[in-house]
């Protein structure tokens, strides 16, 4: 009887106290969930995830504790995200205002509408303008780049003609010399493009339609070597390679091959590049002096008969003719005089006997510790 009374009391508590409280708590919780989360979220995300966790953990209290901890983290992240959103809204209004957008609004409808307008109408127009401006700038850069290379190559070709003019009447013994400047076979296609007559025949730009049609792919190939896309991040090796390409392809000398042509008394011709490694030291110095003297003759305009050409025409050599024999030294000085140049020649003692007979004046420099004496050369003071 006592046990029955306890069960009846338990049933009464369940019916009148515990279950109503549980129902009330459940109703309150459902209302809170309805106010906090949308029906779509509850049905598609919340409840499926809860059932999944309950099946895994088997204890609702553990699921609740885990969700509560995660919920606090999510709430904190949401607050931070909203703060960032409000900052972005204020910055937009301050920068692109004045406008009546509500910075503190719960939804982002006004800003979304603004974004759609920009994306669908104004932004495409700006992209078109930016693309056109970039293409125009690149074309102008290409025009300027290629025209400068062309101008530099033509200038050096004219300089070589002037050097050869200075050499035309001069001989070194029985040999005569002429400089050669030709296209570099390793970069022949680029040289042909740079020097193409169509380059200067465009109506508005330097590029004519015929030039673009003929060399368009080669232009792209050249500029891909020395430029990079704006969104390309280069590593150290790629940066080094790009810098080397820039130095190579922007130097007009890359597209040219220089040489010195020798013609003997029988009319036989040889190029220095073909015989350099087979010549003796004195023979390799000869082209050097030929080149230097011709360069000074061209620089001083020795062929200019006007008053402007009446210059001192001074050339200074240190350790001169140190690898050349007596005959080559004499020929070098003869060529120097024939070109109308004046020279100060500093030479080691073993070459004095070769140079002194053909020099206007010979001086001896005597150096002792920190003192130096310059005396007229004679056998007595030389000893």
C-alpha cells in the first residue's frame, strides 16, 4: 500500500508539476529558437546538425554544452564581422558620399543595390576605358622602345661609316682596315623587325598595318621577355631572369655584331673574330690601336677643314706598344701622324729604343721614393 501511494504521488507530480514545467520550458525554448533562427535555418541546418550530434554523443546535455560553447564563439565572430561591416559602410559613405545610406541598418539592401549598379553598368565602362588606356600606353611604349632602338642602331652605323672614312686613307704596313657592323645572327629576326621600313609608315602611330600583320607575334614575344603581368608575383630566380632580359633586349648592341676587317696587299680579307685566337700578342694589339686611333680621329673630326676642326687632337697612351715588335710600333706611330693626332706615349724602358727615333721629343721620368724628376733623355742620364 505504501509503495502504491508513492507511485500515485509520483504520477501526480509528473502530471501537475514536472511535465507542465517541461512543456512550458519546451514552448519557451521553441519560441526563442523561432525568434532567433529562421525556419529555413532550423529545418535545413539546425535540427539535422543536432540530431547528428545526438546520435554521435548520445547525451543531450553534452550536445547542449558543446553547442553553447560554439554559439558563444559564433556570436563573438558575428559581432566582430558586424563591426567591420559598419566600418566599411562608414568609409564608403565618407569617401563616395554624400549619400543617404543608413550605416546602422540591419540589412545591407542599400549597399547591395549600389554594388549591383556599379557592377552591371558603370564598372564595365571603367574596365573598357582602363583596357583601352592600358593598350594605348603599351602601344606607345612599344613605339617609343622600337623607335629608340632603331635610332640607336642607325646612329652607330653612321659612326662606323665615319670611322671607316678615317681609316680609308690609312694603312698599317701593307694592310688596310675597315670596321664591320652587321646584324647579330642570334637576334636576326628582332633586328629585321626593328629596322623594317614599315615601322615608320603608320598614320597615327609608328606601327603601320603591314608592320603589325608581319611582326605582331614577334612584338608580343619580345615584350613578354621584358615585361610582366600586373598580377604576377616573381620569385628571386624569375626576377633575376627578368632583369637580365631587360638589360639584354633594351641594349641596341645586342642586335648587332661588330668586327674589324683586314685587307692585305693581295686583296685577301680576314675578320678579326675569325683570327683573334690564332694571333700573337703583338698582332692582337694592332687592331686595338687601329680602333683607338680611328675613334679619336673621328671624335676630333680630323677631316674637318673648318676652324672647328683645328683642335689639339691629343691622345695619351700608357704602357704603350708593350707587346708589339719594332716594325709594328713604327707603323702605329706613322698611322697616328697620318691621322693628324698628337700623342703622349708612356712606355717601359725596353721600348724606348724603338720609339725615340720617331718621336719629336723624349723625356726620362726618374722616380726616387716620393720625388720625381723629368729630364731630357740621353744615354748618360738614362744610365
